[in-house]
C-alpha cells in the first residue's frame, strides 16, 4: 500500500518495517541511526473541529521509520504511536523522548 493511500485512509501497518522505502536498513527504535531522516519533535496540534486553531503547549515525537505520518491526527494513529507521540508537557521532556527514541540519550 502506498504512503499516499495510507495518509488518506489513516491505515498503518501493525508493526514497523526494518527497511525504508529507499532500501536502507532501519535500526530498531532506541538504536543509533533509527529515525535520523524521518523523526521530528514538534508542537502538538489542536484537534480538528475545535474552536481554537493552531497548537497546544505540548510537544510530540513523530517517527516515519515507525510508521507514523505528520499529517495524521493523534487520534488516527495506532496506540503504540500515540505512546511515542506523547504528549510531552515541556520541550525538555520532548527532547529527552526524541533523543531516547533515536538512540542518542546517554
């Protein structure tokens, strides 16, 4: 199933792949090199349909290597991706989770 179709339907594979679309081998989460091209830390968006627009004060980790897509809402991703996303109430907590997920934590 293509990434475009996954984004439209909100469907995701049950488990992350160990290889990326470009053929590179993806190390497991928490290992150096995992998510180095696809992971990001961002402000969490306000849920669609709310009166206010924009972002909350919380942060979330998005990792394409784990099967997450930044255009999906928190409610549209699998529970394991929701656990990774957070929310993290401070940027310090978000950065710590991001670094741990990428295997950069000491």
